[in-house]
C-alpha cells in the first residue's frame, strides 16, 4: 500500500529499500574457527585470522555457505553456483584488516521475492541479492569520550546481507517485510533473528518523490535494530526530506543514524559509492563453486515455511485467517500448537493458545519457551472441555491453577472435585429448586420478560458450584419454563 505524505506542495511518495544484515547461525566464523557465542568476554573469541595477523589466510566455513543457500531458497531466489569474494576497503579502528571480505558483483544468491500482508491484501517485494560477508568488530567509548575500546569478538562473524529492491512504499510495509524475513530465517534456523543482540539489523534507504516522477536522492539510515524503530526512522526521514525540498534545499546523499530517544535521524557521513570502497576479488580466496546436487540436497531438507503452514492450517484445520497468521508467525508457536491440538478440537485449541496462554504469558513477561504449561498438558485440558468432563468456565479456573503450579489439568480436576455434572436427573432437581424459589420471576418470564432466562441459568450454575453442564441446564430450563 503506497503511502502518500501531504506536504505544502501536495502529495509525496516514499520509496524505501532495505538492506538486512542477518548473522548466520554457525558455531564458527565465516573464515576462521573462532566461536560466535553472544555475550562472551571482550576479545575472548578472536583467532589470528580475525585479528589480521600477518600471514594468516582465510578458509571458508562450509556451514555458512549451506545456510546462505538455504536462506536463498526460503526467499524464492536464484542460487548462483559460482560466486566471488571481494575485498571492500575502508579504514575503521574495529576493522583490523583494513578491508571487509564481502561479495560485490557475483553474490552467492541472486534475485528473489517475499510476499507480505498489508492492509489492502498481499504485496510482492523484490529481493535484489543475498551475499555473504564478514562482520566488523565493535568500538566502545567510555562515558567522557576520552578513550575508546575495541572488541573483536564479532570480527569475522558471518553475515548474510539481504538487499531488497526499492519496492517498499511505507513504514507499515517495511515493518511487515522485516517481520516476514525474520520469521523465515528463524523457521529455517539460518539466523536466530534476535534484533536486540544485533544478530538481525537493518540499513534503511529512504527517498521521496512526487508520484510518477524519477527516484529522488536517497539517504541511508544505518544499523536500525527493531521493527518499531525502522518504522519510526522512515516516518521521520521522509518528512525531513519533504520539508527540505519544499524549503528550496536539495537532499544530499548521506549516511544517517536513528536516535530512538529523540525519534529522529541525524547526519553521520556522506554516503559512499561502490568505487569509494575499491572492490576487487580477494586474492586469498578462490571463487566459490558448488554443483546443483548440493542445492537440491538442501532443498529436500527444507522445513514447511510460514506461508505454506498458514495455508495448511486454514484448509486442514479450518482455522480463520487471523488465527492461522498468529500461530505461524513463530516456528515455536506453530510447533506448540500442533503438539497441543493433535487429535483434539483444532479451533478450541487455537482459541485457548491465542487468548488464555498468550494472555497469561504476556502478563508475566514470559516467552512461550518459558511457559509453565506444556503443549501436551494444555492439550489434555482441551480434551476434558470437549468431552464434557468440565465446563468452559471451570476450565478457566483450572487453567489458572495449571499456570501457577505446572500441575496437569486432570490432576487438578480430580483433586478439587471439579468434574462437570452431566446427569439429567441431578440437574433437573436443581432446575426445579430454582423455579420453586423464584415464583415471581417465573411469572415475569412467562409474561414476556425473556431476559430473565439468564438469571435462571445463573442460579442453577450457582447451586451446582459451576459444575452443571451448561447445555443441559439451558435445555431443561427451556422445557420447564415453557
């Protein structure tokens, strides 16, 4: 959905392209055997290759290549059987080699696409390429900025840079694209997608133009690490550019940073062009070649991805589109649901997972992995609701006990004597008692005050301590009240 912003001179169109840097899930770095664990002591995971010691030669990590191919297949892209690693030359304190090993003209993955859900339907976003590259280290500054420190733990960590085409037209679409891409790499197991830890981050390219005109000058906002910040950065930057142009100024192509505390972007440096980096093939690395058999082997081992899983949930389980979309967004949620729902009421399971369990987890600030209720245990609760052992109302009380104690539903029901009363004779006696105790209200009901029916239901349920089968209660009341 194109988003047109109003300016003093009329409508403006936002044009957005995203470069997503996804850290490859791998035990070792792209060209060395050093570990990649997050949160290690500074400079404790640095090999001689990572530190650029003289004479040290890079050796490609085959697992990183496999992960890049798998991701390429997941984004419907062309896998290139021949690719080249290049040196991208620039000088930062946290880049000990003085260059980054990346891919330029011949990447491992070519064009592909993703489909995103937006307010007016589905939109296809083109993907230009996916290439492998090594990450730089990290510069840290003290509080008084008189000293800087360099941590090389990230130096050499494998990244997949996934570059979209400039097909995105709003912050909403950008957010949907990043969310979809993050979901796919997590399903594939090729990146953990943890934006807070920096294992998935975005460079956001924003320009504005009058509808139908040529593309405007773009500015790149570096290293945005949350979907919300991506959307905020786009909104601010687009309005900044519109105001600049309408005030008679031109837009300078530059790199900017997003300040989440102020909700604004600020200039960082002029934007480099490819020739500024003096790309050339890395002389220490031969071209990367593999055959189609490797690609087919990886393709045959691909998991069911979110779109296919959502379609199956809708068609096979007869779930609503909204329920299916919620359940497939994270692989862990989909797997939890299928374990919970196997052999049980699929719609009931979706409702309880999406409403009761997620609500309780959100209230306590817990993830699904930290849930005190297992999928199998919640599934057994669905069974005893469906077979009439307990009512839906009692089930909610049982659920609270399960969440607090981790105890199984059946054990709680047996220990507390919560089994639903489904004996017609016993319920009939309760109904007769309620009718006898409320003669005046019975007369009012029979004279047309239909809303009193709920009162009678409530009184019967109260007498049964909530254990009476609600359907039987309703049927017997209708019969005896006429």
